[in-house]
C-alpha cells in the first residue's frame, strides 16, 4: 500500500525522477495498487489545484521546479508589477514579474510563474497560470463617473481599480470609503468589475477609516445574534455542586494587576513565603467552564482566535458579558478559576507545581502604575506581599536572561486619545517593574502548563519560536562588524549569546540599530502541534495558558489540563488530540497575524491623523530603516515614524547598499544609515494611506 499524502507523493516522484505524466501513467510508474487509484487521482488533482504539482498540456502533472516553474502568492506593486512569494519566503529571493508578464493576475492571487533565463540582479519570471483568486472583496475610495463609478483600493498593492456598473453603486458618493465585492476579474480587455456592499463613510471620517481597516482584514466586529444570546443566557452564580469539587481560595489575599483601561481581568496572583521558599499562586479565569467545547460560543471564539486591541478599544474574542463580566476577575466577586500553585526555593528555582480548579474572590484591582508606586506610598495590608513579589520576580527575570532569554530593548508606542476620540499625543509606552512582575509570573505559569502536558504525554498546542536562519544571522554579523562587534558563531548560536550582544551595546550609539536588525533577523513566533521550544525566551517547552479570555490557544490548554488533572490521557484520545492541535495551531497563528495587521494599521492611521496637524514643523530623529526608495525616521519629540523619499534627496545621486543598510551618494560619498541622527520637516500626512512624509533638513 502506498501512503497517500502530498509529501509522500512528491517524495516518490523525485525518487523515481518522473517527468510530467498523466495521472494513470504516474499511478503505474509509482505502482499504486488498484484499490488506491481513485483516491490517488483525487489527491493529484488537489495537488494541482494547490500548485504543489503543475498541470500542463495533455493533462499531465509534474513538479514545478522540474519545469522551471514556481508556485506562490503574487504581491502587487502600485506601478503594476509584482513579486511571486513562495511559502516561507523572506522576500529577498521573490520572483520579480514585469507588468507585461502579469497575465491579468491580482494582488494576493495564487499563481504559477515561469523563471526567465538571463543574467538578472534578482530572479525574474512571468505568470503562466492563476491557480486561485484570493481577493473576493476589498475596500477603497469611490469616484462617480457619469452613471457608473470606479473604486480605487485603499491598499496600494491592489493595483487594479474596480469598475462599478450603475446598478451596483448602492448610492455611494464620490469621496466615500466603500467595501466592494468582486464579481468579475480582470482580463486583457476589461478591468475587474464589482458591486458595492457597504458604504463606510467619507475619507476624512476617522471612524470610517477604522471600519475600512477592520473590513480590509476581515476582522469580525459584531457577534452573531445566536452567539450574543448564548453569552447573555449564562449566569455568574456558582452552583453548590461546582463549589464542591473546587478548592476554596476566597479567604486568600489574591489580587489582579492590569493596565488602567483593562476590563477583562483574566489573571490574578498570590504569594506566601517562609524560610524555606515561596509558594506563588497564579489564578486564571476558568473560561472553559462557561464556553463548552463545540458550543456556539466556542466555534465563534475559534474563528476569531484572539481579541484585537487597538487605541480606541477592542474587538473581543468573546462577547463582553463573558470577557468583561462573568469571567473577568473583578474585585470582591466570587469567580471560578484554574489555579497553579508553584513552589520555589529562596533563589527562585522551581521545585514543584500543582494545577487545580478553584474559587477565588479578588481583594483588590491594581493598575501597573499603582503597584510601581508601592515602595513610595503609604504602607498597606498588601504592600509586603507586593514587595516580596517584586523580589521574587526580579530573581526569576535575572535567571531567565542568564539561561537564554533575549531582552530586546525596543519600546512600543502609546497613543493617547482625548475624550472625543482625537489623538492628544503619542509617546513611548511605560514599562516598569510592575509590568515585569506580571510578565515573569505569567511566563512561569505557562512553563508549568507545558511541563504538565509533556509529563502526561498530552498532545497540545505549543507556542514555538524557531532559531533564526543562518543566512540572516550571517548578514547581521557582517553588518555589526563595522561596530567592532560579532556573534560567537553564525551557525546555531545560543539565544544567550544574542542576549549578551544586546547587553554589550546598551547605552551605546548603535544600541538601536543592533536591536532593530537583530529582531528583523528572528523568525516569527507561532502556534504549533510540534514541541520545538521557544528560542527567544530560551524555553525548551512552552504553551499559552494565562489568557483564555483573549486567546483561543489558552482556552484550549485549559480544557486539556482540566480534563487530565486526575487521570492520564487514554491512548485512544491522543490521535484525536493531535489532529485537534494541528487545526488549532494553524487557525490561531493565522488569526494572530491578522490581529497584528489590524493593530498596526489602526496605529498608523492614528499617527497620520495626529501628524496632519504638524505639517511644516521641525523634528529630530534617528533613521530606523533604510530601503531602496528612501529611509524611515523615528522622531524623538513624538513617538512617530515617517518616510524621507529617495527622490527628495536632490543634492546627489544615492545608491542603496542593501547588505550595509545604507544609502550612499555617488559624488559626495555622503551616507545615510540606520541609527543616524537627522533633522526633518513634516511634509505631508496622508491619512487615507496612513503615511507620514518627511523632508530632510540636515544630517546631524
């Protein structure tokens, strides 16, 4: 019997050096048994649809690379050309496609492209087949032209304007932002055609712009009626039979520490200590008690994957009656929790841990700012506990970095809004020891959850972060050599080596550039059924456990832990759990990426809105990134980044030197590189495109 999987079929084709063949020929060549011929035929067709095999004339299928073809997603450019990015692509080797070779493809289409022979600076090709149209709808600005109209996409990578027939206008007006559904795709003879499904408002309306961002990323805004009804039908009352099998922690000094605006409190902490060591309690809202597996609420939470936080508010994973009320660990209210009691010695070394269902009553809701002021404030009942927590968390933090965690020093922006919703200021977000306290305790609880699941051999969703690619680290190491710095090795360096490098450049001029470039060299963290460890944290095993209100993998982890606290996982369940973990990991990673894109776009919009009132003003800043079309500057006076276009530098002809992250003038030799201090003037703030344009005044 042949193993009918995509990986195995590709492996067999390679092993037998098969040319492009019809399915029947391929089945005979690979000696596929008669009883497997039909599923084999279906698999080959599916692989052809996905592009892992290419169908050519005569109904023959072959491997793309054997025919000088590549399969990937087309990433469009406003000027009409594009790049074909294969799965896992970093961008450097994407296949360039000239506009005359685009074959009616649109941005994001799954395409097959033929690599062109020739001596090019980067590989070039032409699109020969469109496998999948991945754009069904988009947002853009409507313009009326006679009885019909056109929609110009807000995302410039969509380089096709959409024609709107008169019957599909939905009474849209020129200058309004609309969502349009594609009803026919572009051909050599006509533009794509669409119909307007939603009118979001005029381009100068901030709320319309935010709605457009949500719709562009397909971010769910409102909950379906059935989901809301399910949430509203839940009761916060705790039945006696539920109390009976939970540990009663209501009398313990347990409290929450969160941001000023937080309303979904999903974690609380407690601490006891004596001359032998510490007992840390981390108590997490028991969301799984209310959100049952495969229920209406659970299916909606799975689809959303995560809550999306942005300056104006939140798009929650769960309806507010659950996230902000029933499950939120509000003070002086009895709440159901899943607790982990963690025993540590006086040096903060882990000795033991225990998970158990519990009932708590938080005695206080602290903000990070309040906790950070504890040392200087009036002594209160909880002050000794908080100060001992600080002592323990700092030991944990010190140990973590000594054992491999990488501490990137890259501050995040905090956008401060007025009561009316306008942007008052943009500053670097505060990060004090109170943030670090909660961070360390949550990291430790997550590690304990991972250890519990691994010890019991329970398939689960891991939070993984793979080691960086040697190629990227080599380029990074070559660059930092100009600062008389180097990595101990470019091949499989330990994470602790990267941390030591960052510490070495602390408070040096090149600190910013080293942090930024090293971070860009790292892979993205994601969710996976594979236990590959977390490179950046330096953890061998890691899962997410502490935020089930806002992250689906945490809710999934809770269900596993609760199910197997008192008994081992039956072997019959493990294959099912493994398949579940694969599905959950793929979905959660995709939704996390979408959430990050939404948050980034909303923040960029708010920055552009704020800087629109600063046109002509002078600022100082450091170059944060250099590209072939200019350089980005992070301003010092306000936590905002803007672009100085290469075309605006008229004193010389500047050449982009990619490996050295700099622009250099041909005649003068003048250099602009990451970290350089410059003086700039705000030239424009394009709110629709969420872009800030800067003009160079002088290099400092």
